[in-house]
C-alpha cells in the first residue's frame, strides 16, 4: 500500500514551470514584456502530498488582484410605489396627484471582480463585464496597496479587458499554451469570490472547446469543476505548474444559485491574442466574411443531402460584404476553409475572427448538392452597433401554421427590413411540430426548398410540392434569418 501511495505521489509531483519573455510594442512605442511558460521546469518535488500545491499557490496568488468598479446610473422619475396601492387608486383613479411622483435620481452601481497581472509594470487582464461602463476602476493588490486603474482597451466579443495601474516590480503570471490543456488536468482557480480576496479552489479540467452557451460572441471555453463564484470573474485559472491557462469568466447554475461545479474560463491563448492587439492598437480587429451562419443539424444534413452534420450553413449574406462580392448565397454550406475541414459553425467563426482584414481565404462549399471552391478577401469586422441581419443559433421545425400575405402594414408592425419578402405566420397549432418546437406568430417564411414564396398561394403550392418529404425553409424572425427543416407527419 505504501508503494502505491509513493507511485501516485510521483505522478502528481508536478513542477513549477520556468518562463521566457515575449515583448509587445504598445501604442506609445514602448515595449511591454509578457511572460510565457517555457519547457524548462523546477524540481519535481515542489508539489507533494505533504505540502499539496502550496509552492504553486504561494507564487501565483500575489499576481491575482481585486478589481472593483462603479458607474453612475440615472433612473427616470415615476409614480410613487405608494400610489399603486388599490386603496389610493379608489380615490384618485389613474390620475397621479401632485406629490405622488418621484423625481429622477442618480445612483452609483458597483461591480466586483478579479484580475491577473501579466506585466510587472502594472498591466492587468480582466473581464469586460467587470468594468463595462465604469467611470471609476480600482485595483487592490495582495499586499493591500490600492490603485486607480485606467482602461487600456476592451473586447466585448470575448469579454476581455486590459487595465493599467501606476506600479512597478509587480508579481506576474506567465501564459501557458492553452491548446495543450486536456480534460483531467489539475487546475487551480484564484480570485476574489464574494470579496474574499485571494481565494484558491482546486479541480480538474472537465472539458475543452465549450461553446454555443450564448455567453459571448466568441466561445471556446475551458470547463472546470474548480469552484468559481461571483467575484471570480477575471481571475486566473492556472495549471499545476502555476502558469496561466485561462481567465475565469462564467458559471452555469440553476435558478440563479451558486457554484454547481460547472465553470468556464477563456483560454489563455485567446486572451493573449486579444491583449496583444489591445496593447498595440487600443482595439481588436477581426476578419469579416459577412455571413450569418447556423449549425448543420442532423435534420438539416438530410434535407441538404449531406453525408454528415458538419460545416456551417449560410443563413444570410450581408449586402456589399466580402461574401456577397465573392458570390456566396443563403443555403450554401461551408465545409472547409483553406483545406481544413470545419467540424461545426463555431469553427468557421473562430477561424475568420482570428484572421486579419485583407486576408484571402479559400472556402470549400456545397451548393445544391455540388461541391465548389471560392476565394474570399476578408474585410474588417464592423462594430456591434452595425444594423445587420443575424442568424439565430437554433432552428425549429414549422408545421401546422396559418399564414397571411406580408402587407406593408404587417411588415411595419413586425419592424422588418424593407427587403424582406414572404408570408407572415399568424397562428401556430400547439399540437403541431411547429407548436412543439416553439414557433411563434410573427415569423416570416421567405423560402420553401430554396424557392421564394411571396404569397399565401405560393406557400401552399410549395408545401404541397413537398408532400411527405422534409421541407427546408428560410425564416425571418425578429431581425434574424434562420433555416428550419419541416419534418413530415
């Protein structure tokens, strides 16, 4: 039994990694050194059953800081809550008497999170949601020194932000290569949950490449069961060598509860790429294709005559975009990029977003059952404020519905773009496939089996032609376009 424990001890006697330098030239022309882990490691006896992860924690904790922010929130005036009492309304009716109205107010909303020092001269990585809209940001170090922080830049699409404080000789964490992280690896989460500074929790990597959660635009999370709670946001997820493998960002809970053993961290490689762009230019620039995409489900794969459910289905093409100029069309399935197969739609999004504007990419796509190749020169990703049609992440079957012609009056009430043509869904049978899938009145059906439908007669004819075969529909829903497969019953 003793020999067994010795063997296990040797297996987890992990080293504290060495580091190597990397330099970034910032907007001011000054070089910002960033540490990255090196293959050289210290003695393997640093971690053991006797001392646990104490050597790793002692070195890493001082590089994780407390980040607090505040912003001014203005609330409009309104009726006093007292006036909503039925007793008062019996006397005054709906007219609000003078003195029962509350004036506009100004409140200060506070946020608390964590941050990771990645440069000895005071550069700190954190989550964008920790400091979003803040008028005042403060950083508390492990030695209880407090600094006012300046926001160097943010990237809401990955929920990352870079801060700067006027300090020197700070302890830092080195970036590890997060692409080498595997499920089962030991990890430690360090942060300030519930304002309990420098809290350390232990766990393993539960999964990698998590996405489709609707947390951020670009999702490629490391999942861990190390306890992450409110206040951990922006903190460090480190490996057993003490190197940074992720920035803790979110947890999955039920009914707003606490930690349930499912936490998510932004991979260090992605965080480093975003940070380097922010330090160089003050912003993040991404490649832009100009398509709305959705996953290829099994039902869609069958309807599109694909051999497997992979790739990205183009649901819409933005006018004047690189995709439009190259000739991409709604209904195209992008199977590969630069010769590399796309497992799902998120893979395309990550690859395009990681490229520079002006890059030429070769797309392999399927159109009407035929494979073709197309070269597209990427543009620059527009800001979130750009009013473009987007694709919903999921599609739903649509059967057992009532539709009507899309008149200008109906289009206006649905706030539809002027170029939308189709039939509007007025009612959905709850017992139908559409009802079970949650389809709602207000959807606009633009195509059935790749054919435009601009009237009820055209829709009825298209559905009749579909017969007992699945029908592929293009739908406009609240400013988004999606493909759905209608299964016969």
